[in-house]
C-alpha cells in the first residue's frame, strides 16, 4: 500500500521524496488499516458474546452513537450519528456493544444505506428481538467538498425490521425517542 500511495502522490503532481511527504505513505497506510479494521471483526460473534437473558419488554434505545465511515464511491469520509432501538424478546445486549456494532460496520468501505441495513440485520440475527430500528444521520465529504458542494446537507437513512416495520405505533415511538434532543 505504501508503494501505491507514493505513486498516487506523484500522479497528483507531488514529490513523494520531499520532507513533508517522506513518511506520508507509511502514515496513510496505518490510518487506512485503522479506518477499515471492521473487515477483521465479526459483528455477530461480538454481539453473541455479550447476550443476557431477558423477558420481553420495553424499547431499548441507544442514541447518538458517533460513526466514522468511508464512502466506497469516492474513498472520502462520511460521519455523523446512529440511533439504534430494539424491543427484546428473550435477550438483551450490553449497551456498549451496540456502539461497537455500528463501528464494526462503519469501519469498512460503505454506502450509508447499506451500513444502516447491516446494523439492523445484525441486531435482528443475533438477538432475535421483537423488532429493531436504526437511523443514521451523516454528512458526506464527497458532497460537501466537491461536486454539488451542499455544505449543510445531512443524509438520513433508516431501517426497520420486525415489529418496527409492521406496527406503526412502535415505529412512531422509536422515531420520537430518536428525535429527542436532536440538534436541529
Ligand atoms: Zn461519495
């Protein structure tokens, strides 16, 4: 990867040998390993290692999980917040694990729609809850820095499974809880 980055620097008209860029290929390769570490992590195994018995109950919501991901179309960051809600059937999972789950899928090349679906699908598969809902609100540097230059645009995606999909009252409760405290 370092060799490729050196070639890439040349192709944009830079001199990879100059002082400021000498260590850039190594630093960039390390940064990319970190930003794509999700490929080495198993989301279902992580969730299943942290399940607790529970009786059916109220909606559990974790709001404002920070996510940092890379858009697969431009290899530029998109970042924002993720809200995950579910209604348990037989199992609950530690709250920190939902944040971890979002991170595992975000730290790969992504499109926001698929990221949202994958998080919801993994909760559904590992916990077998009554239902699950996921909302992601994110800003994409590929929209902000180039092209349309929509400076303040945020993209919002959602995925609803189980009772969140079939029961409007449950979906409404989730949307209302997720919106509480939203900045705008
Ligand atoms: Zn993009």
